[in-house]
């Protein structure tokens, strides 16, 4: 672990390799698990605002889940998340003609309908950020459904922090990322 500003960062994001391999996993991270994508309070407002523009990109099941639960939910623990369809798929998931899960929010963004790519927690994956009162913990999350992404990352020699560069900059800023790169260079010597 090392510190950058008010973050404590796991060395795994430098030492582990990762490149999403949608052809292999079919976007399983959006349909497996038992929780929606983590959100921060600002993102819940964004989801409410953009929903009318995202709705045409969603499946009827997703629209029904959102209209029943809201554009986001608050868990029993007070966590903010995207709603799920029947406790499984994220309500914002769509599928391409090969059965690969895609993000309806990101599709609306790609089509120029909105200017927000997707929740930062999704953009950051496999990096997870846990906020505490004095600092944020920045960790690599290994999930077996991403084993093919780890293999591809190793083949291409792409460390996690480089794979999620844009998301890390979005979350923490250019200066923070520059410090991360400097630390990576030192650790890799």
C-alpha cells in the first residue's frame, strides 16, 4: 500500500494486469452478483436527470425495474446503487445481437444523447474505491468472472492502472494519476 494525497492505494493496481475481454465474459459483471453498481450522491441526481434520454436505449425489463424502484436505490446499509431486474441484471443493461451485456447509459453517451459516460464505479472496474472519513481506499477487486480479462491483460502487458487510466483521472484528477505513474515507475524498478 502507498499513499497519494488522501488516498491509500493497493500495489495490486500496479502489479496485476487486466484488459476487459467482452468476447469471453459477455459483460458478466453487469448481470452477475447480488447488488447494483455503487453510486455516489451526485450520480443519483445525474441518473434522475438523464433518464428520459437513456430510456429509449433500455430493455422493457429495465424500464419496468427503474419505474418500479427508481433510477437508483438505497440499500438497507444506506448504500446507493443502480436498481436490479429481479435481483440479477443491472436495470441499465442491454444486450447486443451476440448476447453481450452492454450499458444503456453508455450507449446513450456514445450516441451523443447525454454527456455522462456511466457511473464512475463501472468505469473504474476492476478498481474499487471505498470512502472513509479521512481517506479513500483504492483497491483491485479480483472476481473470477474476470479471469479472461486478467489473462488478456497479462498477454498484452497492461497493468490495471493503465487499463482504467481515464476512469482514475475522472475520479481523482490528472495530478493524482501523474503521482500514481511516478510511483509505478519506482515500484517497477
